[in-house]
C-alpha cells in the first residue's frame, strides 16, 4: 500500500531531526572588451570538440531491429499475507575474516502468538551504515516478512552497532558483503535465495552485493543509488560537494555513537564503549577527517583515482547479473548515475528504471505513487521479489523498461529505453548582449557577429536555487522553499539567455551538454550551466544544471555520448594528466555535462540557459584551485569562431 501523507511527513520529520543533529555535530554584471587570443581550440562553428580532445565522433551504434516491449503498467500486484505476525531475533554479531564483528537483526514470519515460523525462507537483505537500532532508516518491511520472507539488516563495519572503522563502500566493505552473503546462505531460516533491498546507502550496497557474482543473489531493488562516486556526487565537475557530503559524513558518524542493544543481546555489557572508541578513532585517523581534510587541501583524490572507482557500482556493473529494479529522481543527488546503472545492466540482465519528480528523501519512498497507472513502490517490490526469489508469475519481467516523470507534462510516461529511442539532439546557440548579461537570447542559428558577456567569478552563487535544495538532499528546500522553485535569484549573477516563446511544445529527454566558449582573467574558473523554463509570470522554473572546472574540462570522446553526431554527455577523465592549463585572457571551451532530465516546455513558454561561475553548495573548488580563480572575471563568447551553445536531446511530443 502507498505510504500515507502523514507517514511520509513523519519520515521526513525524522530525517530533518537527524540532520539537525548533524548540523550541531558539524559545529565541533556584464560587459564587452577586446577579443582574446584563442589557443589550442578548433574554431569551426560546428565543431563539437573540446579544446584538447580531438574531433567529436558520432559514436551511436548502428540501429538494430527492435522487438515489441510492453509499455503499460498493469494493475498493482497484490497477494494475501501468509503469516499474521513478525518477530525479531536477538541482535546477532557476525564475525568477519579479521575478527571484526558486524551487527545483524533477523526478522522472521511469526504466528498469532509472535512465535517464529520455522524456515527456510527466501531472504531479503539490507546492508546499512545508518544504525539499524533506530528502526527508521532501512527497517525490515513487515509486508514482505508476512508474505514468507526472512529479512536481515546488517550494520556494516564501523557503523551503527558494528565494530571497526567506517569504510564507505571500500574493498574492505565489499569483502565483508561477500562474507555476509555466505553467512546468510547457510542459516536455518534461509533457503539460499537472496534479494537485496534498500534506498540510498542500502541501494548502493545492494548493487555491490550483486557485483560479488554470488548466484545466491537473485534480485536487487535499488532505490536512489549512486553509480559513480566521483562524478555523481563527491567531485562533480572536479568540485567538492559542499552540501550533501559533509552532512552525510557527519550523519553516519553521529548515528554510529548512538547506543544499541547489541552488547546486552550478546552478554557483553562493555560492547558499546568498545565500538564507540573504535568508531571515533576511525573517524579521526582513517576515514572521515582525513578524507574531508584531503578534499579541502586538494590531495591526490581530487582526481578520479582508484579510491573513488572502487566505490562506484558502475565500475563493476558487468558483474551484476541479478534482475535489478532501479528507482531514481529528477532532482536526486544521484540524478546522473541512476539511468547509467540501468544502461549498464539492460543488455545482460533484466533491468527496469523508474524516475520520479523527486529529491533524495521523497525518492527513497516513491512519494506520490501510485500515479498515472504507476503503482506504489511496495507492490512493485513485492512483485519483483516474488518473481525472482519465489518463482511466481507476477509479471515483473514485463514491467515497462523505463518509466519517467516529465516536468511540465506533470505525469509519468513509459518508454522502451533511456534516453527515449525517438530522441534527436538539437543545438541551441547562445547570443549574448554586451553590457546586459540578463538579456541574451537563444536560437537555432549560429552567431554571425561577435558578442561577449563578462561576469565576476564569485564562489558563492547558487545558495538560493533548486540546486541548493537538491544537493542538501532537500534540507535547504525545506528551510527556504521559495528558493527551490526558481532560478531567478541565481540568474542575477549569471549570463542569461532566453528564447522567444515556443511556437509548439518541446519535450526534453536525456543528458545535455553546454559547450561554452569563455576566457578568464584568473588562472582558472568554474563554468556552470542551468536549464530552466520561463512562464508568463517571469519565474524561471528549474529543470537541471551542470558544473565544470575549466582546467578539468578535457573529455574522452570514446567514452562520451553522442546523439546524431552531437555531444550530449561528455566523459571527463578528471585525471592529473588530463588537466589543462588555463591562461588568462586566452579562450577555452568548457564542455559542461548537464545532468539528465525529462521535461515538457509548452508552447508559449520560453527555454532559458544561464551560464555562471559557481553553484554552491553543489560544487566548491579545493582550496588551492579556489585561490587560482578568486578575483577573476569570466567572459563568455558568442562569435562565429567561438559559438557557445547547448546540445539538447528532444523527443517528438507524439511519443509521450
């Protein structure tokens, strides 16, 4: 059954309270000028190349004959409960290979008197970092247990009631996950079939469990999971995430010091004090403090090193063979990675993708479902696990491959793939107005004269924007709701380009690339691109955005996404070797990855693209890089040789 409004409100209130604790814990203009020198940059107005990256290539694979797929959701799946109650077994400590013990709670079906039913059962597993003892984040789902599943929740190393130091998806964590799967398979309540379930942290560990290549993992239900640790969240565009990451690190650390019953359940009264000291020591010397401090000073992990790759499910996506259902959000912190996870799975296992109009918290519960024929997450999940763990014919394999919410249309739409198979990229050129940065225009025509717009490089723009709400997992949106609904305030410090009112509806589906020609008076700059819709009231309703450090904007064409010859998703190496030198007053082109969206802009409304130099708290340069960009001004070019533009994938509105 869908969660009630009050239930969702209570859940959100709990998260806000926890994040309030986190915050307490964390307390311990335009112009024109002479044209600059153009160096190392192809000047063809149709070139889709980065300054140092070589020509764009149409890397689209040849079209294959498509087989018909179901695009309609059926009635919500349901079946009666098999058992009247559930019961929790005493919290168990599971010993790992090095002697560290992880804390686990097993929930079993029970009779009317609360007595556990003898197994074995298929098992639903959730591996968490959020302290299972709280019972609010990643709790066992009684609806599944009453329908004949055992449910196990495990606090991973260094979190909750587990011993050791927090590892945050490292190889040590993944080795622990492999051992946990072996442990689950041989328990008397387990029949050896495992389904991974959970949101956010637990969705990520579910994918990492699938990557263990253990045939016991037969199904995964991953809600708002991360795909690429570096690009999705931690260092988007080469920038430190200054919003979510500090909150998240402190949240996990804070929840790890809350007392749990693990010691008493296992006859060890001193267990809590021992684990508390281990958690604090690990935070200070092994992970939290060293990693955050290293990011601030710009250590080697400001690049996309093995440290981030090992924590990224996309790096192991080929190993996941279990049927996987992925839930994402248009405004989620993992907005970029969720469709990429689906893409990485669809060709070698059964995979489905559901993207809603959600930020992270609402996405975790599938808020607002059922809607437009799409069931609530509960029935979808039950059908998924019944199909692949119990072998029942629930129709889960015939769910529509892709279901996306279209902002502007305000409804869910199904499709055979992502991006939409009928999508074609179109280029929109940005035409600046010297001295009037808020009044640029957009057209399909490349510039025939040279114009430019200059902006001060301020590192604090974006605090009142939809981006600020998104990258604090919705927290700032709750505090300042007017900011999350518009981009007008952020636009005041940006170069703004607005189209004429559209003559017909325009549907966007997929990732977007901003190809921005610019120069700076400093040694580096950030380049941000916002995409929004402007209605008759002048409010710029946000759709999506991207950020890119100019010196890190070289892209690898072989790993980038092209659509009908146009670059729509650059893949930046973010390596020390790919870093470019930015010379003052020398033009460069920044190919900015703007995260994917699905939206309908209606006839009479306007498309707006705005270009700026910061998007706080989404991104903040490490201190050494920040110092190179302070006190600078960035100039954006609209010229035949330097045509700033965006490439947007559009879908015929008849396909929606």
